[in-house]
C-alpha cells in the first residue's frame, strides 16, 4: 500500500529557523512549497504508475479465483489512489493558503501551528491543541 506521508523528507532537509527570523518568512514558505510540490509530484507519478499497471496486468483469467484475486488487488489499489487524490486536493488547498498568506496558522484559534508540526504534516490546518480537542470531541460523539 502506498505511503501517504511526505517521503521527500529524505531529500529535503528540515528547515532550521534563523535566530530572530519571522514565522512563515519567505524562506520558510519557499521550503514548505518545495516539500508540497515534491510530495504532489510523487503522488501524481503513483497515479500514472497505477494506470500503466492496470493496463498491463488486466487479463481475463479463466479461473474465477484468479479473476477475483486480480479484481481485489485492483480495488485496493484504486482505493489507495482515491485517498491520494484527496491528499493532492489538500496539497493544492495548502498551496492556495500559502499564496493568500494564511499558511502556518491554526484555522480554529489563529495561533502559529509551529515549524516542527508543519515539517511533520505540511498540510496541517490546526495547532496541536485544537487538533487534540477535535479528536477528543469526535471520540465522544462516536461513543467508545
């Protein structure tokens, strides 16, 4: 199954803020744009790979068990790609926040999300406190 976390962290070093540097400076925005663009390109190449794979591997197996296995594999792969499609949309939304000057700030309370959290989840839209509260509320409404 495909990884939905940004794997380019192996090639893009975490941002080291300079002393006195303003939060979400031009250099920081550039850093996170680079991460998001690389992540998006990686996801899109997975989509292309899936299409090619499904074209190449599509076969009409005479054995119903073989056919069912192949259909299940394709189904799993398509579900993964659907999650990645949603992630690409989220990346695009995040890039839009950057262009609006709203990136890096919590949608709920407006505080800085923080560089460490943004490195871990570049598409984060909530600070850790608000996200934790949302998760607690969700657990309470869903039941135990």
